[in-house]
């Protein structure tokens, strides 16, 4: 099997597609009336997309290249979304939502920084994860502090931001760093 080349660095194609699909499903769940199974599916696809963005095709050619902190941050970010997906389907203790919120808050911000720092992604795709990461961090604070209530449309904005991020990853150059 040949090494990774610009033609095989498909983190942007598969990861971007997953983020776009997750964002669309999340918007649909919001518009239909927040069907728990549809929201859980959106969160699982979002998590899968983040893992693909982290690892790429071979583990070394994701959006953070060989930057281990970036890979770990993206996987932690994904873990937060997996916990939320499970929480949509079964009742979890409140502490699980606190951990999900912390994973989303810290993992998202560190992931966005790592993608920007590594420079594998080009153009707007290099910095775009900062937007849903910051909005997601604010949203995650409502999971951590139950007294912080955000308007329902806030999650819709976050869903749209993930869809836009996925679209920009899809349109990104096939550079591998």
C-alpha cells in the first residue's frame, strides 16, 4: 500500500461530510420538534466526523497532522458528543452531562487551536472550527451549570455552524501538511 499523498488525505472529505450531515440532521431535529433518536444520530455522526478529522485515513494525516495534542483534543471533543447522544436515548446521571459539557468546552477550544496551529487545513477551513467551538463552549456551560438557561434557538445556531464547518472542510484543498 502506497503512502499518504495529497490524493489520499481524505479527512476533509469524510470528516467534512460527517460534520455537514450532522449539522443538517440537528437542524431537522430542531425543526421537527427535537426527536431524541434523530438528535442522538446527529451527535454520533458529529463525533465520528471529529474523529475522522483528527485521524484522517492513516492516523497521521488528519487536520492536525502528527500533532498528538490536537488528535487527543478532537477525540475528547468527540467523546463529549457521544455522551450527549447517549443522554438523548437513556437517562444519565447529571454528572455525565457535566463531563460532556467539559469535554465539549475544553476539547472544542483546544481542537480549534490545534487545527489552526498545525496549518494542514487551508484558508477558512484552518480557522472555522473556532466559531462552533466558541459557541459550543457557551452552550456547554449550560450543561455544566444547570442554572444557565440558553434560548432554544442557540442550539440551532450551533447546528448550522457545524454544517458550515463541514462544508468548508469539504471545499478545502487536499494539502496534507
